[in-house]
């Protein structure tokens, strides 16, 4: 590299980091993106994107040896032989579990944007108002009206499929053509709506191009083919990722410098200037130490890694981590509760079937404690369900003609329902640095102390009760409730630790994601979240990032950064 001086540095190249890079570059800033993992280029580095199962050594299964050596990542639904190259192996990047926590990571250019579930729902005004209204966490320093135009801004570029419903609990966005429900899903929708006045059932909203528009074609992206092979990397660019969208857009400006294999150690705080001036980096391959400098820093390393970097950014001014005079850095970690599920059967519609695949489910916005606190637990949960028919191989009969005949017809209809519950940020749920263990680059290991509480158990119970009641009224039979008892983290929606707020004593960031005590540092990944809501969080990270960059550039032009 010819110079180590830039206008802006972005740490991380995933969903929020890609957006920070795009926005900074398009606004004319010479921007360095630091990614700790290897380089992954769109198309070129998707080795299994068109592979058939029989073309893989283990027919797309993970060998037993790998399962024993890497139990955490093997619990992730998307980790298979065709996707394993996009996931971090447990044995390669250890961390300390003070309590059971499954930390699923993707270290490469594009980060987890290559392997995310692509579900995109806006927050409502009730989500931003919730903490202040109900007295948990701290009050958000922003409201829905502050973020709404930025939701629209990123949705148009990303490409979100969805239906217009006019719900105040799940606001509409800028949508492409929605996916279709099948006949049984529509029947369940009809019966639930007839039985409840507070429960809206709609098709999911997801970052897939059902009908690409000019803005998407200009990115080199095409229509989603519903292949159900998204986690391999999409050769069509049919779903949104940093690799197919924001990073190439940033590169076209000529203002982007992308440096893979860059493990960020800490931020550089200049005692004389009284500000952050740069980033300390360890080369992943050579172990060489170096520093890069810029006027503004965006931290987008993903929630827990961003906490780690800030905790490790110590100086005489900030001995407990950058900007951590209040002592709350690394605390109030929260996540989504995915433990609850329900399986059922549906009788009838035996003369009906459905066509193709679909990258989203039917969903129901939260209906608990929405406009006021009314239950014996705080907050609530989103609900998702799908219906389908068993296919070839469903019938368990003796070999021969009987087996062939039984499997020549579709099996019975089945229904699967799941929850996505909001957890309450608590000071006791925290991360810290190991005092005596470091990784191979000399960075302290992250210690994670996060667990469920009684509120989470009550939400799970309510989901099971209400889900069973709804499916019964919808005509389902043989209803079976399940509890995965999975550890926190497997939701891959960890948030908090560097939360936004109004008070410097109880928060780390202001309403523009700007650190109170280090104003040229912005945090716009999951670490910034004050509460979790019940929605999938990624579209909110994107909107907050675009908004924060707009503010940062305006402040730079004023000479304030």
C-alpha cells in the first residue's frame, strides 16, 4: 500500500460495513475497508454455487470428525459441505464460554452477508418507544420517523420483496413483487384472521429480487431463481450481499481500498490530540503489525467483535476501553429467543400442491405488549409458519411394489411454526476480555457471559400456548410443541454492548451512532442496538449505517471531525 492515510476507515465488510463503504466512497471519501478474513470476490470465489450433491466428496454432508472438532458451527442450520468455507471453525478461532453461547462467525470479505437468512422487516414506532415506555434498557435517542426515510433509501437499493399491508406494527417499505403463500398457508391465514382482531398474517419480506429494477441491474444483479442454495453465494446476485452489491458499487467510485487478512487489534487514541486517529492491525498471514490513519472510523465488525475491539482499545485516558468512562461497554448484550417451535398436520387439500421454492415464510408481527404493558412478561415475539407436503421417500413401507406405489404420490400436509422472541438487555449479560488467553495474533480472547432468564421462559410458554391455540382454530391436528433448548447465540442476532442512548452515563453512542467520548468513531453494526425488537435486525443496521454516514460527512465538512 502506497499510504497508510485515508479519509475514512471501515472495520468489517459485512452487511453494515459494506453499506458504510458504499456511502463513504460515493460521498467522495478515500475509504479503507479492513476485513480480518480472506478475500472473496463475487462469482469467482463461490466454488460450490452450481455443484450437485454427488459432485461433493461427502454428498453435501459434514464428516463425523468435523462435527466432533467443531461442535458450535455444526449446530448452525446453514453449515454444510457446500457452505463450510464461509464459516469460522471452532478450532481456528476460540473464545471463552463463561456460560454456554454458540458464536457463529463468517470471516471473509462479505462476512455473514453471504450466509444470512435475508429476512428484512422494518421496526415500528412501538419498537423504538418500548424501552422508554416500559422502563427497561434505556430510551432510544431516535424514533421511527428518524429512520423511516433511511429504510426507504436502503430498501430501494437492496431490493426487498413484500406485500403492502398498512400495519402500524410492521410498517410497509419499498417493495418488489411479493412471494406467494400456498393453499394451506392461505387457509390458516384466513382462519387466524377470522378468530383474532390483533393478529395479522402476511407473507414474509426478504432481500430477494423477484422483479429486478434498473437500480439492481446496474449493480450487475439479476432475478432470484429460488434455487434454495443461497448460502453458497448466488451467481445471479438474486439476493443482497456486500459482495454482489455494496462493495462493487464502492469500488466503482475509485475511492475504495479493500484490505483482507487484516485482524484489527484496537483503535489508536492520540493523547495529545484527544481523539482517535487510526486503527492498529495485525496481518492475518504474516503477523506483521501496522497502523492506518483516518479522520473518521466506522466499526462494523459484527456486534461481539466490535465490543472486543473497543474493550481492547485502552489508553491512559481510557484504561477500561475506548469511551468507557461509565463502565457499561460490553454490557447489556441481548439476542433473539428461537427456542420454541410447533409441528402439526393438516387434513384436506389432498387434491392441491404447490410449485417451486420460496426464500421466506409466512409471518405474524408481534401482538404482545405492543401498545402497552399487559402481560406478566415484557415485550413479545414474531411468529413464522410454513406448510408443505412430504415428497418422494416419505412413505415407510416394505420394499417392492408397495413402496413404489406409496411414494409415487405426495404425502400429507404438515405445518411448522416458530418464534423469534425479544430478549431484555441486562447488565449481567456481558462480554469481557480474557486476562490470560490470547489468539495467535495477540488479541485477548473474548469471554461471553450471556444466558436466558425468567422473562424468556415466559415468552416461550406464551408462544407454545398461543401457537397451539391458533393452529387448532386454523384446523390443524396432531399438534406437537418443541423446545430446542439451544444456547444463546445460535440465533446469530447478538446485539448491544455499545448501545445508543441519550445519557453518557448509561450509553456509548448518541442518536447518530457516534461515540459520546470519541466523536469521530461510529458504531453501526449490532453492537449499537439499545434493544432487539422482534424483527430480523439487518435492514435496521443498513438504515442506521447510511444515516450515520450522512451525518458524519456533514460534520466533516463543518470541520467538527
